[in-house]
């Protein structure tokens, strides 16, 4: 929805009704002639404002915005300057393919809006800037900016700004397939959007809620949102009848949603009504990427009605159009999914299976590309943060913090990419096998999502603490040297915990993917156990360690450093363990050709069971399995 965030439809609504009956181009030309003949003054400024309100979606509308800005500067009218700059920012967002131009004009416009306390325009430009980052795929940077926007809007109690930030976050999460987070922020946006009588933001929230429901195929959730958006649209057209042309594309999107919902509910009489209404808007469409959407809805309708031949013909047209236009990958996958459904209903299971495989491959490619882009983006963000923090870090003799931050971010994403790279099982060719494979794919997706959410939460929390404390060291010049030293120690402890967790994530990912680089040589495993016990005794002097085995030596081809680290972790626990004084026995038995290793009374079993202990246990288990050692739980 690059051009369709609907940011300024109502900014100058009172001046639009006069021109409601004229065609848009004729209307603008007539108004331009009037403005040229007028002398400098408030009347001319108002006329230019009227022109910009109508010409904002025209490619040459930027000229009108520049004239309005010049007139406002001449009259020293800051509020009108902010309005003009908002139009300019939106124009560059819609028609300019570079981020720099939007950043330049948004920075200038936000300063003017802040000066005159025009917070609506201020947050409008900030929202447009964030949308630019989203459109360019810079999701992490956009997410960081949206959090700042929420903080600032909350401080000013500006609910319109808060809601826009939530909408931006929803777009980010949908764009990165983080569905639960998208659902959460959309619920927050629904709670805040009615706290101000702002039809524009209400319409925007409801549009994105419908888009989300379609993306996750939860059509049953669309009914309430469709009723609300119909009411909002009716109010908008009633207040500004002249905007019916400008709102044409959005009304087509609404009919697209209605058609999907009615088809899902099998209310085909209403579906036919919305199909006819949609065709009227389709003929006047100005935003080409919406064309396939209407065809998707028609295809879905024909499938639900059992008209499979017509559905396939519409799907062919929609798929061809999707490839020609700038359509989201998510929408293309929806089109492919319907195509597979048609084959499935025709009992053409081989063709359906081939499309499901194509969709799976596309999803994996998107995830990989997205992860690579986010790694590069976070590298750039880390580089900027390091430059800003360098002076204070040098004063506190703690340059390690910035290096660790960048290293942690890179390692975390490497682990996530490795986890996401696990592929689904092959789909079976028959109807039953196809259904089983789809169920298994859903289970794998849930496991990936659970892993991402768990590890992201475990790592982001201490990482945020490190960043907050580093920021405090940078900004709080009143801290004493003792306080700085104490804070540096705290940062180091948090960093140690992060390194422990990140190293574990990386080890686990490599072990599961079979990408671990081993240093294998012939070593005495019994001697390794004794060395591990000696080190553990130093770590926990009050604990009692012993080795229970009938063998003096046991030579095997193993990676000695990794194996010793595994045994040590069983003896001393994780980094979170603060004290241990129990009895621990390393039991080593050989039964036939198989070696059995067990640690009785291990701190890993005694201490609190969380994601860190489970991570360590998984790494230990996979390492022992690799060398064919049996670990008795």
C-alpha cells in the first residue's frame, strides 16, 4: 500500500465541497489560474491550500505544494508551512524511489511543525518517513523509529500519533511474517483510534486490520471491521463529496474485502452486489497493484461457488497481472494457494502438490533474503550506534561494549537464519499424503515461531539493558567514577550472560544443521572427565565431585575441547547459577561397544529450568550423540 496510507485526505476538508461536481483535472487547472492572478496574502495561501488538497495524488502536484510553501514562508505562517511540507513529504514518498529525499523533507518539516506545535502534521511526516523505511525493507530501523514515535506521542498524549505508530509496527510485523506481534499492535491501535475524532486514522487502522486478516486467512474476523470501515467511509464522503475520485482506489479495496468475506460466508447474493460495485471502482482505478486484488476476490468467490473452470481462468489472469505489477509476495502466494485449491478440488493432486512445493520454496527464499537484509541493516545500525557511543566508552575505558553489541546482533541473526533454514518434509503425492504433509508443515512453522519468540525475548531483554546503561553512561555527566565503574561491571556481567546465550544458540544451530567444524583427534575420555572434575572443584569448592568408572583409560576419536566443555557444563551448571554445594558423580560405563555417560546430581538438573538450561542440555545431548556416546538421563 505504498501510495495508499491515506495520510492527508481530511487536512483541508472544509475547502473541498465547492469543487465536488467538477472533474479533478479541470478543477485543478481552474484553481491554478485563479491563484496566479491573486496577490500575496492569506486569500492566495488558502487558494493554494485548496489546490494542493485536490492535486496531491497527481504527479505534478508537487509544484503546487512548493508554491504553497513559498507563500507560507513569505507570510511567515508556520502552520501553513508545516501543511505544505507534509504534502511535499508525501509526494516524495509516493513518486520518488529514494529514501534520502523523504528524510530531507521530513526532517525539515518536522522541525517547523514542532516549532508551531502542529503535532498532527509532525506525526504525519514521521509516520510517512517510517513507511518509507518499511517500503525499502529496512524493517529493524523502521521498528526502532516507531518505538521512538510511540514514546514521543505518549508524552504529548497525542493518540493519533500513537495509533499511527502502532499501524507502522503492524506493517513491519506483517512484512516480516511476525503474525502474533502484528495482531497485538493492531489490537492496541483499535483501542486508541477512537480517542480522537480522526476519520483518516480510523480508516487507516481498519484497512490494515482487514489486510492482516486476509494475510493470515482469518476471514471470519473481517465482519466487524467491514461494518466499521463502511461507516467511516460514509462519514468521509458526506463531509467531503469531492473526494470520491481520490478515494476510488480505497473503495475498491473495501469491495475486495467485502467480496472475500461474503464468499467465505457463502452469502453469494451480497457477494454479487459487492462484485458489481467493485467493478465500477475497478474501471476508474489509479493504483495498478490493486488490480490483481480484485481478481483474487473473484477467483475465491468462484471457488467457493464450485465454478472451478471460471475460477481457473480468473486465476490465470490474476497471476499474469501479479507478475507484471508491483504486487507483494504475500498476495502472489495467496493467488498460488487458490490455484492449488482448484487443482485439489479437481482431484489433480500432483498439480496441487507441485504448487504447494513452489509456495514452500518461495517462503524459504523470502525468509532467507529477509534475514540477510536485516543482518546488513543491523550492521549499519550498530556501526552508527558505535560511532555515537565511542567518546563516552573511551572515557569509561569500556570499548568492549560497542564491539559486543555488534557481535551479539550478528550472532543472533545467524542463529535465527540457521533455525529458519530447516526445511519441511516432502509432500506426498496422493490426497492423504498431501494433507499429512501440510499438517507437518504447519507444525514446523509453529516450532520456528516458538523458537524465534523464545530466543528473541531471552536475548533482547539483557541486550536492551546493556544499551540503556550504555546510553546512561553517555548522557549522564554527573556520574562519579565509582558509579561508572559499578555500571561498567554491571554491563560486563550482562555481556557475559549474552555471550553465554548467543554462543549456545550458535552451537545448537550448527549442531542441528550438521555444520559444526570439529577438531577430532585420539584422546583419553577418562582423562578428560578427571580434568573437568578438577576445574569444577575450583568453581564450586564446597561441592563434592567423584568419578565412578571401572576403566583406567578409554581412548576415542573425539573433539577434546568441546567434549571437556560438555562435561564441565554438566558439573558446574549455567552462568545463572550463583551457588552450589551438592554431591556430583560422573558415571562412565562400557556396555559392549557402547559407552554410557551419566552425571548424577548435575547442577543442570538442580537449578531453575529455563531456556538457558534447556539450550545447554540440547547442545550437550547433540555433542554426545555425534560421537555415539549414550547420555543416561
